[in-house]
C-alpha cells in the first residue's frame, strides 16, 4: 500500500511553496522548498544574508542574479549572500524549482510574506519590519 505524505505548503505571490526540509531537519545547516510557479509568478528584487541555490526542475524560469539574467529550463543557479536577485516565470506555463538556502529563517520569512500578501499589496510598515527581522532587503525594480 502506498502512503501519501501531507505536504507542508502555503501560497506565495502567484506561487505555491512546498517545504522539503527545515533547519530543524538539517541541524541548522540549510532549508529547502519547492516553488510551484504559475505563469507570471515573480519575486521582487532582493538580497539575503544567506546563500541560495535555485534548481529549475520543470518549465523555464528567468533568474536575475547581480548583473546576470538567464532563462533556465534545467539546472542550478547559485546566488551568494548579499547578491541582488529575483526570479520570474515569463513562459506562460507553470514551472517548478527547488530552492536551497543556507541557515535558518527563509521558510519562516516566506510564511510571513504569504500572510502579509494574502489580501493584496502588504502594508509598507509591516513589510519593512518583516524583511528587516529576517535579513532581507527588498530593492527597487
């Protein structure tokens, strides 16, 4: 008999985030989640205090890291801590990527972003407090 595992997931600005590993699972070393991106899903340009690895596993995602912009349909893109970056699904069809972030806090940050953006654009003061508390800086487009 095959058992199905209840996945820990939540909506995130045009995407669905599925938790794959938490810092509790990895002795604080890293966290991992899958992003299921609908057409047009995107993140704002931002920086983190942690390293991040995007691995596109289905579809095509445009990833901007520093001055580099590339359309990725299979494979990884490494983003060092402090590097401005963002992603977007311009393809018109769903895409998926697995994201690994060093340390603890990214999943908690994303859950907070899900709550803050559930009813539309977030309150600027609440957004500023949330990003600052998690070592994230949202940058101008």
